[in-house]
């Protein structure tokens, strides 16, 4: 039997406060965009790695438009992916999954959309030395020719929301 008392239960904060958090990429895939299957995105899931913090283990999401009919959206995505690659020390990759295990410092900011607050990743930086993994623990990434690089567009991160449920 289950019993619940709302008077003795604390309210849980479900939106990540604005700030910078160490994260590790836990999933990355190339797929058609939800808004238009002719466009393609790299969808990433990151987990916050901040032992002792109440946010340790929280998930945030980042979506990059890799191929987009809107030239500006694609240019923004290419720029954001370049910043991510710089933060994780990878200049080229074959598949988005190659980035799983890489860590960086994600700067987040909440954004209202249709009455809900979403966590957007607005910055991607190298982790401070003390928080970085030792070199032997870093994943190895293969370089690919420049013409084979995958590069994305407009990014939006969301807290604990299935990316397929978001119209953008």
C-alpha cells in the first residue's frame, strides 16, 4: 500500500538554475529534425558531473541542426558545434557517438516557451584543470577528412524533457 502526505513533502526544483556545470556527453545521435524530416540534427544528452551538488546526475539536452534549409540556423549550429569541439578537444569525428564520454563546462540559461521553462546550453568551455579527467581516462577520437565533418546549427537544451516532445 502507498501513502502520501503533501504537508510533509518538500517541493522539488525541476529546472536547472542558470550557471556553469561540468557535464559528460552520455548520448549523441544523428537523426531527422522533429520539425522537418528533411533537416537533420545531432541530438545530445549530457549528465551533470558535480559530486556533492544537488544537481549531480541531472540530464540536459542539446540539439544541433547539422543540415538545415535555413542557412542562418545551419550557420549558428556550425558555430556552436565548433565551440563544443574546441571545449572537448576534438576537431573532427566520424559519428556523433564518437563524442560520448567527452566532458566540458556547459553554461545554461532558462528560457520560457509555451508556459514551460527549458534549460538552454548557451556556452561550451574547457573544464577547469581540477575537474578534467586524467589524460589516460579521456576517450580517443579518430580524425576524419575535413569534407566529412559533421557540423550543426541552432542549439537548445532541455531539462528532463524528451527531445521528441519539443517542436523546435
